[in-house]
């Protein structure tokens, strides 16, 4: 993928993050003018930034949340790449969401190649015996680490339960799941994450619109 295409993806992610963050924090559409973060335009993706960062997975128990999807269990899981520097922050937020494909896979012991051909996890939350959940949310780690090193709080969502490989494309449901994650980040930003990240204080760590 060319650098220009990568920039397009990240710039769109930044814009979507700003707009959806605002929507997640209020029941009414945002009335103020949003300023698009153009800092990604000057980012050299071949280099590494000056920030150390932490990598933390988070998971909130599955529930039947009608605001995300009717008649199906969904959950809030993902991986947070958070820049770390004394006195630094809050950090701009970038969101990644993986594609729509099998949610369970098995690795060929001879070739080492993984095949994700089952969608059982989508509806049941478990995979067939000998199979494991597809770790698609971890697939963006190569670029999420790089972005975190430049001072971007980056989250990669896990949409497997209830949504990925579900009936149809579920585009609206995927968007609603993103909103739920952003609403959660807003709460962490205001109140902290409590026992979910016992060794981290996430208050005032994320730039909100």
C-alpha cells in the first residue's frame, strides 16, 4: 500500500474519531464547528517517534445492548496503544476496526498457515474444539505502535462477537460499536478506568472534540 493511501486511511480515521467522539458524548448532534486534525499529513511513517507507549487489552462483559444490535450479544473489547511521556497529553485518538470474515480459525501444523473458516464465535462466543478466536484486532499492531510512538492514542476494536461475519454486512452495527467504544473512552477520560486498568490513570489522556 502506498504512503498516500495510508495517509488517506489515517486522515479519515482521525476525522471519524472526532465526529463520532462528539456524537458519543451527547444525545444531540454537535452544534459547534469541528477542527480536523491535519498533523498526520506531516507524519513520516517510515520513521519512529519519540514517545514510549504501553499496550493494554481491555474487555467489558458481553451484553444484549439494543443500542448496538438487536437480539445478539456484543461486547466491548480491544487493544489500547497509549503514548507515555511525563507531563504529556492529552493525545489525539485514532480508531481501527478490522474487516468482516470468519471469527474462528485453525493453524495447519505443517505449513503454519492459519485459516479462519468458521463463524461460530459470532453467535455463540466460543469456537469449535481445536479452533481459536480470530485475533483480527491485533493485525494493525505494526502501524498502531508506530502511531503511538508519535503521540497518538490508538485503539483497535474487536468486533467478533455478534457482528463480524454476521447476517449481512451490519455496517450500521459496526458503526454503533465504534460509538460505544468512544463513549467508554470519554468516560475513562473523565473518571478513569478503575479496576480495568488498575496501574494506569487514564484521566485527561484523550483529546475530545
